[in-house]
C-alpha cells in the first residue's frame, strides 16, 4: 500500500488513471478490513469468454451424407459467454463482458447487436488481427444439434492474460464472475487467480465435452459449475487419475432418482475437489442441484433497489417454499423439472438457463429461486428462433418459476453421496 502512495505522490504530472487505481485499491482493502461479506458487492457481474457468429443449417428433410439437403441457412449472434450475458441483460442486469472480436463483418455484426443492448464494450478487445470466432451448426429435423464445426482459435490467441488483467478492478467488485471454457489454459488460470485473490465467486461454464476438461487446472477456484451429463463425466475423469466414469445410458434410468444414482459418483468427485454448487443440466428432464453446503441455498446477496425481476419472482413464489433440512455440510441433491414448451430450437437453452440463474442471484434472489428462474428463462429461449429471446416477459418468467418451485423435490440428503 505504501508503494502505491509513494508512486502517486512522486508523479510529476497529474495522472487520473493512477488516482482512480489508488482509490479502488484503498477502497477494496478498507471494505475487506471492515469485514463486509463478498456476496454484498455493488459491481456488475463479469462474463468472460466467446462472442461467436453462428451459421445455422436447418434441413427440411432427413440429412444424408455425401449430398446436399434442402433447407435454410441463417446467421445468429452466439457464443456461450455472449449468450449468457445478453440473457442477463434482458432480465435487467448489466454484465461486463470480456472477450475478443475482429473488425471483419462477423465482428461488426456481433458488436452491433451488443451495443444495441446498451452494454459496455470496454472489455471487448478489437483488432484487424483478430479473426472473429464462427461456428457452423447443422441441425436435425427435430431442432437438435446434429454436428458443428468451430473456428474459435482467435479467442484463445487474443483473450490473453495481459488483456484480462486490465479488468482486475471489475472482477474485484463483481458479485459473480462467469467464465466459459473457450479461454486458453493460461488465460483461465490468470482469471481464476484474480477471482481467488478477491474472493469473487467463480462460475465455470464447460462449453463442450473436450473443453470441460480444462477445469482440472483451476478446480480449486471454482464455486459453481453447470455441466450436462456428458460434460460432467468428462470433468470427473479429468479430475481423477484415470477414466473411470462413462456416459449414462438413459434407457437404464426409469426415474430421476435412478438417474441421480448413475450420476452421483462423478458429482461427488467435483464436490470433493471443492466446487460448492454443481448444476447438472438434464435437457427435457430439467436439472439437478447438488451441494455439500446447504447454506449456499439461502439468500446471500442484498436485493437491488427497483429490481423488477426480484419483485416479480418474490410476489409469485412467496407461497412456494421448498423445505430443506438446515443441516450444514450435508450432501443435498434437488431436482427441478423442465417446463412444457413449444420448441422451435434448443441451442440457446443451456446458456439462457445459466443467464437466468446468474441474473437472479445478482438481483438478490436465493439459489433455489434463481434456478427456478433459470429454467423458466430456458423455456422462453427454446420457443424462439434466436439464441436469446429479443425480450423477456418478467411476469411470465416469474409465473413459470413458481411452477418449477412447486414441483421441485429433494432426491437425496445425507452425510455422504
């Protein structure tokens, strides 16, 4: 601290940046010394990772290899981190995005959509040297992703540790940091160390089976993670000495309870490594919330003033209380069902689920209610053509969340999984 004071006093020319840096530095240490909980931060959530242009091929008939298939080809703004952040903005949050875009046509299209939402572009690195990430998705006739090719190496090349370190102040004041696994190993490690230094809760979003394995080097910094079943298995294997877990065969699972029994061993690996909350997404079967710490389910953040999402959800869900034994350090698994939906396509559902959960946590809602909002938001996503709905009906989201809460159930609680 004294070195920073001497630097400020010895400067021969007034330097506004140095003054701001000093104020932030002293402010952070003052708050820390006074004992304020890190969950009561006034900054905006930080989202870090991919901004990607999706090229989407939707066939009209069955796809056969070796020939063309009639259908429709569209462009859509995407990227896991970008989708999460945009979804949060539709729910009233103002996330701070850290990413990289080129000055090519794909980058301009993504930036135009981003700025139209009124969100900051300060953390988005832009350069002629950057080739904007593009993914080509090929769907089947049911709206499910059949195959995809990703050209996203520029994210690893240009979303560097040096660029990320420029925004340490934003991470320091954030109530939550969401990182997708598109980052390089070095960038991911630096990011996690910054979060750990400032006790900023970190959410690791796996992105894909292969990239989910990147959790191995940073697991001790992770607070939340949200894998699907296959990503969960890959992560557990990456954190183990050898590949001892295998994908679940759904035909062997006659109920949510039996599915949980198949998944509990890889879930335990993640929890034993220190991750506090594991959200396993199950597609049409909803989501499993697993944790060792029941305290995490309680309200841990201060409600924001004039927060429409918070007010709408509290008004609808006040009578829907999920009873959980208040025993600390118990293993708890809770199932949240998916909602019936008129499915248009499914690509944005997982990202919007995470965006809904994070926006709700940041608004002051507890984790249980936040997950219900996430599932309601995912329903809205699958009923639209774009990855993220152009608008969110908060009243409908709140109503749907209350339905989810009313049907959620504890599927396991005990001292061990």
